[in-house]
C-alpha cells in the first residue's frame, strides 16, 4: 500500500492558521510538515518607531500572551536606558505577568484541550465534535464538561486581577520600562487577593483533579507524542534592580544541563517563506511566499545547531517540580502543575507587596544602541532584540515560543519539536487520523499569531 497524505487544517482552537500535512505509511506517521500560514510582519512594523513604543506595539502580536511581550520589551528598554527597578515594581510586574499566565493555562486546558478528551454539549461552539476515543464515564464526562463554564468565569477573574494593575486587558498599559505606572494601593491589593483566592480554589477543586482524571484515562499518551528530550528555558519571574535575578531558573538540556548562551542561537529559513537579500551593506530577511522548498512562515530556530522544545514542561523539569518525560500527557500535566504553583506565588507576592506610590523611575538617555532581552512566556522561551539609531528602531527581532516548538525542518533536514513528536506515531484506525495528531499538537499550546513575523 502506498503512503497516504493527510492534510489537517485548521488544527488550533486558538487564533492563527496552522496546518499539518502528514505522510502515513502502514498506519505510522513517516513525515510531518507543520505549516504556519499567516504572515504578520511585526519586526517590520517596529522600524522607525521610537524605541519606547516597543512595549505597546509588540503586545499587539497576541491577545492571549500580550503581557509576556510587554514584559520582555520592558526588560529590553531597562537595559537600553540602564534603569534601576524598585522591589515593589518587580512584585507588581510579576503579579501582572503571572495573572496572564494563569488565564492562558486555564484556557488551554478547558477551551483548547478538553474537547479532545471529553464529549461536550451538542451546542455551539461544540457542534459536530469529533468524539472518537472519548473514554470518560458518563458521570465523569458530565462533571468535567460542566467545568468549562466555570473556567470561563475564572479566566475572567485572572484578567480582572491583571487589569487592577495594568489598566486594561489585553495589551496592558502599566508594565513599562523603569517600573509600573499604577499605584499598588491597599484597595487594589485586597481586591487582587480576593480574586487570586477564588482562582486558587478553582485550580485545587477542578483543574488539578480534572488533569489527574484525564491523565489516568488516557495513560497511553504518556508514551505518545514524545520529543527527543532537548529542552530550553530562559527562566521566569525577574527580580533585582537590573532584572538580573530569576525566580525560576533558565537552562538548556541535551543529555546534560547547562546555562543558555544567546550567541548560540540561530534562525534558519531553508524551509520558511523568506529569503536573504543580496545587499552586502545591509542584508536582511525578506518575505518570499512563492519559495518552492518552503512550507511555513515560521522560521526554524536552533540552539547550538539543534532544535529545542520549550514550555511549562521544560520549566517544571529545570526547577525540580516535575520528573516526567516529554510526551503529550507530560506537557498537559506540567502545564496544570505550573498553573497551581503560579497561583500560589501570586497570593504570596500580594501579601508581601507594600501599598504605595507608582513604583517607576525612567531614565531619559539611552546608554546603549543595542540590547537583547529574554524571558519565558506561557508557551516557552521569548526573545526580543533591538538595534537603535537616534532613539528609533533600526532593527527589531522577535523569537517566540511557538517558533521554537513549531520550527520547520532546517538546512540539514532536522525537524522541530512538534514535527518530531508526530513522526513515528501510530494511527491504528482511520477514524483517529485527526484525533491523535490533534492531541499531540495542541499539547504544545500553539499560538500562530506569535510565531509568524
């Protein structure tokens, strides 16, 4: 029997156009091309803007993880201006970033992941749901499905918490270079504490038991969708006057653990719809939508010449919170665990935060014309770099988590993490040809709006 091609599109239940072409031979996935089919061009948009616009403009890359872009852009500006960050500013910054993590992770489990495993009510947005291989008992199924509505309300409370200190959501206006523009008043702190306690109650009562139930009923997914085990994180939750202290450590793992070195990063466009200009003075990457060997707007990003996986799983392993593998269910379990740990941190930080004036001190003169800033976003490592001329952006580069995880093949034919997780997977019957790959892909929490620049 000759190999079959399966086009799986769209894949996500989130914004962004993601397609996957699978080659299946004798019930095994032999080839996988993950294609991000939307071009955004934010790196071009940034050019000629005043450098301080970076905090506001780059947040528009995404409505789900916008605060992460605002955070890393703020760290970038702090370096360019040599700002001194007050301790109270770091508390508020991290509370805001953590609140955005919470809404993302809760949404991922209930909105984007749950319909892969649970039969949802036969009404919008679940019409014509693919219910093949749903294994929960009727009672468990009804109970877990009912938590979907609860998750909507709790996700809203995460946004309310962020709005208290950020002014609005998405695309907050408070977490900027030099600190935070909103005063952490006693009233705001008390309101935030009420919200986070409700969020923690939901996580303990619903999210963690639901995750445990799904993991138990779909235990075989601890062996499905494995990646080669190369993990990378830029760390999370910065403190210190120069953003130099990381609460959750960074790391690179490839047989052994080491600290990441940014000079080992490389972007490969062999199979991406880009080409390099021929200019010897200012060579740059330009869109090439008709490039014959390309199949994605996402570039392949490599560390020391190899693709790496990022996300909650990497963070949980590096910080000794999780000791599992790199499978589909490991990624789901690690994300839920991280949700619980972050909610605990937010309540702790709020109890330690002293009420006061807006904790912000912005310097006005640039001390450098180029900088790189990194953090982890919800889905993994996030990098912004900039080159400045006369206070305006001459060059801006963004490497997002979905670029890491959804990298196309590089010049040597090596696959990115998602493609690697798909290849070798067994599809035992035709009615599961979308179910199994969909579960694998969505466990990475793809965000194509972030990936395609």
